[in-house]
C-alpha cells in the first residue's frame, strides 16, 4: 500500500476498503439521542418561518420553467431539469408532496435528454401550470389534482414515446 503522495508517482498499489457501517450506525444512534422534542419544536418553528420564502422561490422557479419552455433557448433542457429538481427538493420543505411529484415528472421527462434537446413546450407548460395548482395547502388531499397528476404522468410517457425516448411508466 502507498504511504504518501510520492508513491502515486512510483506506481504503488492501493487497497480500497469497504465502508464501515458500524461506525455510521453508532453516529446515527448518538445523534438520535441529541435531538429531543425541544429541538424538533425549534426546527419546526424555523421551517414555518421560512415557508413563505420557500413558497415564493417555488413560484419563481415554476414561472421560470414555463418561460423557458416557451422561449426554448439553446441548452434549455438542463436549465429546466435543474429548476424542476430544485422544486422537487424544496416542495418537501414546504410540505407540498404533490408539487414535488410534479417536479419529479418534469425531471423524468428530461432525464435522458441532452443539452441540445428541445422539450415539448406545451407539455412543459402544462406540467408547470399543474405544478402551480399543486402549490395550494390542500393539494395533497385533492382527488381531482391526484387525477390531474396521473393524466400528466401518462402525457409525459406518451410524449417520450413519440420522441423515440421510450415510455417506462405506462
């Protein structure tokens, strides 16, 4: 096994060790004992205080996605994917599960697209409008929005098939 950086230049071999999950479990167990009910209450208050800021940022990103879909500049697919990925992540912090699922649909549509791919503007716009509707606090319990999500999911797969990129979820 190489002892220092100079060994790399001399072609010394290295031994790769598997991760030690025992240590990870011990650290995780220790951390559980550190986080009590009071800390969770503080964290919840912080999240509630940040919620309007998060909601505002989500609205801006959804607007950006629909604008990018219409304008479709060069390299638009990765730009839209990054914004949808952010939406997917931030939706959980704002307690908007269905919104996160719509962000996931946009990511799914663009996952295997390269930077020169020009996404279907109508589909992206429809998904961003549906995602905007899913911003409401009651969206996660709305059966009509659940149906809309399923219809959008099918639309994504149909469009991917039309584009020769194969539908996986149908």
